[in-house]
């Protein structure tokens, strides 16, 4: 069986707040195979967007990440920013929640 394209294991994210550290994500795990589709669903505030931001290396400053995010066999949680910049847009990307402000209908996605 081939290795999944994306594997997230026990992902935990702690964010700094005025009242001290807050556990914003607690133990998220999933896999996505090549050519597969995965939907993250849940109520408001459950961590869907934070999970997606972690997958892109776009977490807020001060965020502490524990667990593992492996993309195409490569661990992402320890990547330096320069490596993230080479990966984003070329191998991994996302459409943010407000696509009408993020996408221009006059230009092709490619």
C-alpha cells in the first residue's frame, strides 16, 4: 500500500493569549491519499481553519506546534521559513474562506 500524501498525527497547537497559553488544537489526526479528497467539518471555533493554517505553515506568531505533519514523506513541523516558501504555491496551497476576496475571476487559477 502506498504511503499517504499527507499524514497528520496528534497535532496540537497552543496559542499565546493575554490570559496565558490556550490549547487551540488537541490531538488532530488524519491521512489523505494521493488523488483523494478530505473535508474538515465542524462547528465554529473547533479548529478547522487553524488546522489548515498549520498545514500551510501560516500559524500566528508565538504558536507552539506539537505532533507531526508529513507531506509527501517530508516532516513539515520543523521546516525553516525558506523551505516553506519553496513548498507553498508549488506543492501545497489553499483557498481561504472568503474566495471572492482571494481569487480574481478575470484570471485563471493556473
